[in-house]
C-alpha cells in the first residue's frame, strides 16, 4: 500500500484531522471577542456562543461524515439529492436536546441568549467560525458559500417549542445581540415568519422597518395586523423624502 497516497498531506491533512477531532467534540478554541471586536460581548454572550459551538459543530460534522459530504470542497455545496436536509433535520431535535441537557446548570439569561441566537442563525455562525479557524488558523468567519451553509444548518424549530425545551421565557427582559463582522451584520435573519413576528412583539424590530427589508415578512405582518401598507409607505417616504432610488435595498430576512 502506498502510504503517501493514502494519507493526505499539508493543509488537506490538517483539515482532515480537525474534521475527525471535531466530530468527536475536540474543537479548536475560538476567541469570540477577537472574532467580533466591534460587538459589545459580555460574559453571558460569550458563554452562549461557546455552548452552541461545542454542541452544534460536532453534530453537524458527524452528519457530514456519515453522508460523505466534504465541507472543504467547493463542489460540496450542492446538497440536492444527498439527503443532507433530511438527515440534519432529524438531528435537529438531538442538538436541541443536547443543548437543553448541557444548559441546565446555566442561568436564565444565558439560556435565553442561546435560544435567541439559535432562532437567528447561531448554529450557522459557529460552524462558519470553526471553518474559518481551520482554514486560516485565525479567529475568522469563513464567508465562502455562506448561504448554502445557512440553508443546511439554520435551526427550523418554532420559537415557542424551542423556548419550552430550553426552559426559556421568551418574554424575559434580556437583550438580543447582533454581531458585526467587517461590514456585515449577523444574527439578523429569522428561522420563520413566526419568529420575525415574535421579534416585533419583543420590540427588537419595528414592524414597518422590518417590512421594508423583506416582502414576505411584510405580507405576513400585514396579514397579522402588525402594520399597514400606509405605515410602510410613510416610513419609506421618511427615509427617502426626495424619492431617490431605494436607499435601503431588499434583504432576505428568512432562512
């Protein structure tokens, strides 16, 4: 047997080792404050990010390994027909249960942060942080094929169900953070229209402002009585009194 041909070398070998270690819950350390230097992270935020990281990444890597999905290959980002969506969906309840078990000793605020982050792409974020660390050796987000990874790893569980499992009071008066990375803002998308409406209820977002960003959200919020078309139009005019081309482009707010 040709050992040299069978064992990958250099960067590929290092990535393969990290993949194997990660699937067994041995992950490289990530300095979250260094990764998001322009975000005011307190100890609760840091603990929540770390908790999601330690739970979500190993489980995702196990699924990828089972289905021979090479996360490091550019050709890998075409999951249609590979069963990834179904397999990861089956694992979602397992991930949430792991988080629920591991977070029992955490205080209410930290569990609330975990809940809030998961609804807005927290699992995607920590996985991309792992990829960035593996690829560069630095605290960074891997921004390649971000939407494809989002489709795979965005938690789909409804907010009330997730809150019940994590023993969280959705109405608790805790903050909901957004994270800045370069010129991008993260944790600003929702796993469902129901979650978008909840974040309006929690006064995190204004209904008219959110409606300007995404037409699907606008239709849902109007149907639910959160906002009228006149209110949306008034806000659009206030933001653009001269009638210039749209200064605030449309944005996909939903996973």
